[in-house]
């Protein structure tokens, strides 16, 4: 950038046409006054021009040309710089103070210099950038701001001599004007100005905001700029805590607020019911519910322990609402609202039989008493805090019974018999419409009881005679109340019959021979009361029964035919083991005979059993495991280079080996058309290695022959024919023990 300059064009070797310019600037008018001078110059003493004729020249400034003419204009002395024309022009700058300007010109010299004629001498066009004239200042800070806060402004100015006026508008309403501001300031607001701002916001989130920046130099207005932003409403306050609470508790409501000058109206809804309203609240409010408010809240949730809440907050500045209301939801919780209920319910035994024994309906006999629980209507549960009663649940010994609530009738629970043998707790739970409950308990006295135990024996004298002795005994439950037994043995008796007879004898009492001592009873040895005892040649059924005041127990046994462990019959000259001998000169055993060693059969020899084999005179004659396993398995045609070794030699088998063949076709072993060949073991012992021939049918017409060498411990193929032609239709599969 510049305020002066020059440029030229040389003419021949000693002459020049040159333009020089300069400018002065007017800040107020945003213009430059530009003067251009055109010079015709001699560059040395020998370079002169003698011309008196009239000549023309032109200067162009910023596209605007000006011309002149005059006599002798081309005349020059040596080393002369001759001003031939001067023009001044007022040039306006751009709005931002910038300007680029062009210059050019020419001179119609019409002269001959050093033998060369020059008519018009023209300067090249030249462009210069003028110094920028300081213009209107700019706002360099954000034009948007939040109502209720100060507004900081920063100004970029082009000259230190500039001062400014700032005007702030909201929604086209002037809020504030500031004068004589230099580079920055912070706009603060009075309460009245704040009220105007919030009035213009009119509960919305924002309104247009305009900042007008006017730039002055002294009293002269340089220019103005307008900046548009938003005046944003501050966030409305919200309930930060207190929306969830226990019904009936003191509630501290706290607010989060963007401005400490805000006040608030609060509304608390429980369910859909408006319960509490506050006006002109600051940042906190303490709510101590009245009894009426508590009852109203309880009434909103008769069937649940929680109910939704909603707290609405309307924010104000000096009575002007800021934005829309805010709301938060929470939960109101029902506490300390279990039904009122006590242990004035009753239980009792309603079984006439057990009552006759205990004479007290508060004692329950295990497995026999009938337990009835009753809640008289005068002892009924009472619901509180807006709920209603629903039902009862009675629980005894793990069994629960539910019954609907009644405010005017007795509520009963029939538990029947109780299986436990120790005292238990009876609980009754009263449940209201919210599911809240109160449980009360009572101890139930249980008398342990089980049917009397019974053991007895009935044994023949000397274990085989007809006289039979009976002995019985056992225990019973005394059912003592206050150490006083309430139970006893009523009857101890027996009966009998032949095992093959359908008819029992009459019951025979043992009362004359038994004694009860506390919970134990016994009888002395008592012969079975028949004329001749129990015939020892017959087996008998015996039953014994004990009866107490509640139940009875029955036990039975068999008295077998009388037989001695060892009986020597001198008449028959025989011995019976576990029986009487039947034949003369015999040893008769009723049971298994276990012998260690051999049994000699006259002079013939000795029979023995070793492991799984039966031997006669040390030679195997039978095996317990014959046919239970394979001695060899595989698939061979039995060519001369093939042999097999069974896991047991042929001589150690009772009779020998069995060869098993099957079909072989399409290069696969087939599990069908099996053929069996027994080999007596004497073949190997008498003709070891001898060739044996085995004929095998392979279909309904063709038989093939395999030739094998039989040894005591192996079998070997004999001929190549075993593996050629039709013989390949049969393959050896197994060797079995025989």
C-alpha cells in the first residue's frame, strides 16, 4: 500500500516520459485526493529537443482521463525534467476503506530523435493499492446472550481515535444504549431492564437480539454495523430433590436454578390429585404434610405401596414467567401401614376320640387330633391408611391355608391331623389390599404319638418239637400331660392257623402274662394254648396284636415244620442233615453240599471241579463256559502260508474245536450261510499234523473242500486250492470250544 509512486517509459537512449503521483486521504469522507504529474525528461546534456509546435498529452487516473495541449511542449534542454501536465482527482474508497487505483498516460511528441521519429509516446498502465482508510469498527464477540446475565462485548476498531455507541434491542425493543465506548465493555442490566427483557421473551426459549454498533471520529459518524443474535431465556428451574418420599414424612424440596433472583410456584401431584401448592419459593421449601394431606395421598393408592408423583415448577423473574413450567416425576411410598392384628385368634382339637384321651383341646396328638383355627369377628384385622383387608393365611407345620377376610363372621381354617412330633408355631397372616401384612403367632402343644411297637418270637421246643413258646413285647406313646400318662395298652393277643388253612383260630388274650412298665410292655414265655402244641410235621402262621387307646399294631411269623439240624436215625441206620432221613442206610442233605477235594465213586475214580472245568480222573469232561467266547476270530481262506492259533489247545477242551465258516463274495465277508465243523480232540493227539478235509456248501449246488493240518495248538492251511476258484467263496471266521 502507498500514498505516492512513479513509473516511466524510456524513449530512445536519452529521453523518458515519467508519471509521478501522490495522495492525501480524508477519513471522514472515505476518499483520497490523488495528484498525477507527467514529465518529459532529458537524460543527459547532449539530449535536447527543439520544437515550438503545439503538442497533446493525456493523464488517466482510476479510469478517468484528462488531456491538454500547448506550443513548445516537446522542446527540451539537456538534463531537463519538464512538467508537461498535472491532474488532481478525488477518488472514493470502498466501504471497508480499501482502494486500488490505476494510472496511465501518453504524449503525442511527434519528434525525430537520433534519426528515429516518435509520434505518440505511451506509458504502461500501472495499478497501485492506496493505504486503507480506517472504517467502521466491528463486534468481535458473540452477539447472542442469556437473559439474566451480563453481556460482555469486544470491539475491533480501525483507528484508536474512534469511539462507539452501542444500542441493544430485544425483539425490536430498545433495552439499553451505551456511549463513548472504545474497544470493549460489559453491559449490565437493571431490574427494570431485566423485566423488559423477560417480558419480551414472553415465556419462550429465545427472541431475536440486535446490537447496533456506531463508529465515530469525534462527532463525525464513520459508519455503523448491525449484529443479529439471540437473547436466550435461562433454563427454567427444576426440582432437584423431594419428588420421591415416604407418605407422611417431612419433605425437603430443593430446586436447581439458573438465577438466584428467580422465584417459583410449586405444585405437587400424587397420582392425579393436586396435594400441595407453594408460591414465591426461593431455592428450598420444607413440606410438613397435614393429616388431611396424608389421608388424601393414602387414598390415591389403596391397592399398592407406591404411587407416582409429579412436581411442577413455574419460574418467575420479578413476577414474569420464565419459559414454560418444568416437571419431574417421582414415587410416593406407603410405609408403616401394616394391618392392625393381634394373637386373639384360637386353635383347638375337634376330634372326639383324642379329646376323650387328653381332656384338653389345647393338646394336639400327632397324626390323630383334628386342628381347627378360628378368628372371631371381634378379633378381626383392621386395615389402615386407606387400604382394605383382603384375606388371611394360616400356617401350621409347613401347611398354609388361605381364607377371605370377613368383618362380621368367624374365619375358620381346618388343618386336619398334624404330622409333626414336637410342638410347633401356628402363624396367621392378615393381608390388606396393598399386600401389606401383619403376622401373629401362637405355640401349639403337640403330644408325640406313634402306633405301639411289637416284637415277638414263636419257637418250637428244641427247635423241632410240637410245643411252641410265644414271647412278645414293645413300646407305646404315653401321651403324658403334666407327667400324667394318658395312654395305655388295652389288649395283647395272638391267633394261629396252619399255613395251608384259610381259617384262623379265635384271638387268645395274653393279658394274664403281660406287664406294662412306663412306655414298655412285655409278657412272660407263654406256650401256644393248644391241646398238643403245634404239630411239628406242619408249618403254622402266628399273628400277635397289641391295641392301645388310639391304634393297634399287628405282627406275624411262621413256625416251620419241626426239623433238627442233625438227626441220627438208629432204626434206619441213616443220618439226616437239616431233615429227618427217609431211606435206610443213607446220608440225606436238605440244602447245598459244599465239598473241598474230590468225591470217590466206589473203585471207578474221582470226580473233581477245578475253576470252570469238571474233571474225571484229571481229564476234562465238561466246561461251564463252553460257547461263551471265541478261541479265535478273523477271516482267512487258509492257504498254505496261513495258520491260526486258538487261545486254548484242543487237548484242554472237553471235546475239541468247532470251525465256523461263512460266505465271502464281492471281496466282502458276509454274515450269512454259516457252516460248522466239529474236530474231535483225539485227532490232534493221535494224528498231529494230519490233513483233514472239510466240505463246505457255498450254494444249493456247489460244495467246496478246504484241506487243513490239525495240531494240538494250531490249524494250518495245506493247499493253494484253499484260496483259488470256488473255494474263495468260503472263509474261516471263528474257532469255538467244544
